[in-house]
């Protein structure tokens, strides 16, 4: 089962379950305060001296089946080469969890995402599943990660997808890389905007 949620609701749930064994995977230096175990492909042992840190060395995650009560994978899935394997591994090692990924809009807005991200994830609310496809560039990025984070305060629902899953993660994968026939021109959009503003000022 997988469905939409919100980060604030997830944090409330984790606050109410202090005994849970919680894994934050692929979080870099920004691990959740609720995580009892942290795991990444880079060695961050010295950074997380107060919590258990386990380095990921192989494709298979270094954890037992259902070892965790909850696993957090925030802005990780869009990076991994074998996303099917990764999602199945999350469902193997934990009973439930939280997945957060950028929307296609945010993915296209941010400079740093252009080469770092491999996949686009869209949530299908009718079939309650994630639809995954190769990332497409619709226009040249115009924002930095830090700038986009400021936009989250007002437009978070347009920029990130927040999902809760339990027991299993339903998804479909389309690995065909369809080329966008014509990219959206940010420059043309700005020209139209300023042209309209000028016309309004003249009237």
C-alpha cells in the first residue's frame, strides 16, 4: 500500500512512536532527527557519532528483512541507477516508510538536478502507485537548490511528492527515453511577461 502524505504528518507519527527503529537512507549530512540508524554510500561515521552509521557498499542494502519499523528515503530514489531494486529493497528491510522526491517541475527548475537525477516519479492517485520514467529536460534550469528551498515554504505541494507506504511499494517503470520534441523557452516566457506588463503600463 502506498499513498500521499505530508512530511509534517510523518513527523507527528514518528514523535508518537519513540520506540521505533528508524532508518534514514541516503540523507548525506541532513539526517532526520528521528533516525536511530543512518546509512549512505559515503562514510559519515564522524558526523553521526551519536547515532549508528552504516556505509552502503553494495547494491543490496546491508540490513535484515524487516529490520526497521520505518525507513526514510528523502530525495534518493531519483538518483539510483536501479530504481526498481532500490524500492524493493526498502520494502524488504522495513515495515513502512516515507519517500520524498521532486516533482517534474522542480526537477527542471534546479541547476544541480540536471545531471544528478536519472528518474522522474509521478504518483498515480487512481491506481495508488508510483509511475517511473527516465528524466526529461523540458526547459533549461534557472534556480539553485537553496533558492528552491525558499519556495517550499509557499509552494511545497507543487515542488515535492510526499508518500507513505506500508508492507509494499507499488510502482511501474518505463525505461524508454522519449525525447522532448520542443523545449519550453524560459526566455520566450519572460519576453511575453514583460511585453504584457509594458502594454498594461501604456494603457
